[in-house]
C-alpha cells in the first residue's frame, strides 16, 4: 500500500565534526539559507574538538536565530572515528526530535545546496524511508585524499 509519510515536526539536521572552526560557519550559513517553511533544528556533535568550532557555531546561531544544540564528546582513541561520532550525533538528534520529525545529516566541511532540505523532505513525504545524495568535494580537499580512496569511490 502506498502512503505519504506525514512530517508533523520541524526537521533535525545532524552535523558530526572535529576541529572545523574554519568551515562550520559556512556550513551553518548554508543550512540557514534553505528554502521552504520547515525551520530545522541543528544538532552538532563535537568529537574530541580542541579548537573554536563551538564558539563559531554559537556566533552563527545568535546572528541568524538558528535553533542549535551543541554536544561535546571525548571519544577514547580507538573510537575517534567519523562513524562513531555520526552514530552518537544521530542518537542525540533522535532524543531532541519531536515525533514525526525528519532526521538529516551533513558534514561540517560541506555546504548544502539551497534546496537540499526541501528536496529531501519532498521525497520523505512521498514515501521514502531514506534519501541519499552526492557530496562534491572541493579540489583542495580532493588533492589531500589518498588515490586509493578516489579509486574506491569510483568503483562505488
């Protein structure tokens, strides 16, 4: 049976990060510029962060009225991975979300397109359980990635 999934609450956008002081402002500003009526709540999980990322994030939130929750977590050495941080960030987002809220995730070193939120919510409202997209890496960041990872991405 086909059904349209109701979205009754504002979405929650998750951003796990580590030492992204230089990039988090642009990331959050891109989220603020989203088109559509659904004002998101942003949940940041700072993973072993030692720089001014939290300060920059709070500055953006104050200047834009962005709903922002910042969590700090110190993972032990074997667990200091993006996967562990993303899982914990999603758990925190579930705890913060109202029933019916969509959960979305992006990275602190990225800037989502102006229609990213609306496009994802459109697909969720029309029955998608999950929506995935392509991340386009900046040429500077791409040059820092080992060739083997580029090859693995191409195979995927």
